[in-house]
């Protein structure tokens, strides 16, 4: 085989690209380098593994090395790509047996992102963690269990770092936990740790949790967390993780909370060091700048996933939103393109959902009015509360819908939804509306399904559109 397609990174974007390329062009040589042992895993499922809803870590694996081999992918784990030479069209790869130079005809950088810890160093402090890979999930799970109760079948048949797991399983079980950061991971981990019986304190620097979802969602979520026993501390920046060998407390402005487990989830950064010494262009958030087909400014070099930018559905401008579908879809499109069937990676609207105990939270597009103004719009925003089902049918729940639109054009710009009865899935209606460029009036006229067990005659989305249109 000739014309090697080389992929750096064997997770969502990388293996999606490799698999699609092999399907479109079965004769194409596809080589995937992965510096670690884990491939194709479900990052979003980690909190549910830690909570115990998922019995084994292997349940989070999507594609095994054997399955990659069956697809004709030359997967090489334990191979770290350390340099790219765009002029020679080669990559430098460090292996256990030495250094090799691998030529490429096309190159995909799919190196993902990494958890940031801000000013906090968790590396040498027992009981302090970030959650951004499977080894961390296995270690946290082991640390929470008592030494007598830990079951190593939880990590059976996986490449988990067993030395790290064993070390954490031998530690005394924690009773009180601090979560630093009230974003997706923070809210999901609050539920997970409460499910394991811990006393949980959630610290958020800003005035409310889940900032991208807006105030209406945050108010409901904070109330829900408190009702489930989570101590929510907003407007409370954490200043220090306290402890010599093991975490003992966290300090914050105005106080100190004793804890014996700390999860730091303050964000992620794109992994772009591999191409830092090339002439590649960077964009929003320090991610690699790409065009509508995932191409970088370097010849035959692509980027996708958490390390790359994409075009925003509403603003039309490059943005960086590290989300699962974005990575999978972008990688798949690039795989098709390099195999000879060009496919755009698609625009993104930041469609996201998160679970907070019994609440379902969702958002899409421009929810923040200031962000909408910065993008050149004149935003009008309204929040309504409506029933999720016909009032006489059991099982309904109050659903809050926030819609944001541009006053001049009437175009829908974004929205959020929160509630306890199928609130999250309703966001897909708004995501489709944004992709289609619908106005609020057009959203109000959508022919959405009605039956008492599923929705009122006027779905909450339609009610919100009607109210917002009136305000405009």
C-alpha cells in the first residue's frame, strides 16, 4: 500500500477518521499512533462509572485494538509522535525500541485536550485528582472504596495503570469531598460522589454553576444539588489545596473546608505542543485553526477534535468547543476527504446536555446576551415555565425554556432548557432550528408532535417562541 494516512491520537476523532478512510478507500494505508494504551473510550461516561452505575471500566470502551486491526488500521500503541516536519512530510515517533521517522501523504493531528488545574498541583497529593482519562477514573474509583471492599474486577480486561489503582485502593476511604469547578464535570461528579455516600462541597468561582447554560438553568441546578445534600459554594474561588502527603483541606477566600478527596475540574486546554514548532496557525482558545474540511494552513495536514477549531453555526466565525460529537463527526469527515470523497466537518452550535440528579439541562447556540452582542446581534431573551405533558396526564414536570433572538432579523440565536421530564431531548429542536437559520416566528409555527403522555398541545419550546416573539 502507498500514500500513508497518518493519524496522531487514537480516540474519537482519530479512530473515526481512520475507520472512515479505510471504508472509503480499502487500499489506503492508515497508521494510527497512540502514545498511551487507551483507545476509543467514552470520556463522558467516567462519572457514571465512578458512581457505580457502570459496573466495569471496559464498558466505556468503544473500539478494541483487535477491532481496529479487523478494519485494516495499523494501530500502534505506546508510540509517541514528538515532532512534525511539514517540508519532509514526516513525523518523528518515539517507541520503546527507539526513534523512527514515518512519512505521510496526509496527516491528522487528533491529540485531544488535557485537564487544566489552574494554580493547583494534584500530582503528588494523595486524594487530589483531575478527571480527564480512564486511569484517573480507575484511580478515583479505587480511592473512594475502603481497602477491604475494593473489587479489582472493576478494571478487568483493560490497560488501566494497576500500580496507581492499587496505591489508591490502599488509602483510607474518604468521607468528605471538594469539587473545584461547577462545570459539566463538577456537576456530574457531585452526583457521583453523593451516590457513593460522600459529603460533597462544590466550589464555583463565578456567581452560578454551569455558566454556559445561563442563569435560569443554574438556579434550578443549584437548588437541586442542595436538595440532594451537595453544599454549593458560588462566588467562592478556591485558593489552595492543603496537605503534605494526602489532601487535608481546601482553602478559599474567607474560609477553609476539611476534606480527604478533591476533584479539580476547572477546564481543559487543547494539546497542540506537537505542532508548536511548525508554522501552523492557531485560533480561538489556542486550538489549531482549521477550515470547513478540517485542513490546517500546512499542506496535507488536518486537525480535529478537542485540539481544533470549527465554525460556529450562529456567528459563522471560528470557535473552539471540545465536545464528543464534534470530535467524532470531524474525524469521520476528514477520513472521507483524505480518501478522495471530500466531506465538510460541519458547523457546531455548542449543543450540550448534562444531568444533575433528577434534572436534565441543555443548551445550544448563543445563550449569553453579552456574547450575542459581541457577535454583532441585538439580543432579546425570554424565559418561560411550562408543563412537560398535558396537565391532566401524570408524570409531567415544570420545564424552563430560555430563548435568545436577534431583534432586527428575528433570527433565533440560542436557548437553554431545564426540567425533570425529557427536557434535555427538546434541545434538539432548537439545534435544528439554528442549523436551518429559522426565525422565532418560524420556530413558533413548527408542527411539533402532541399527545398527552409526551407534550402539551403547545410544547414548551413553542410557548417560549410565542412569548419571545411577542416581546420582539
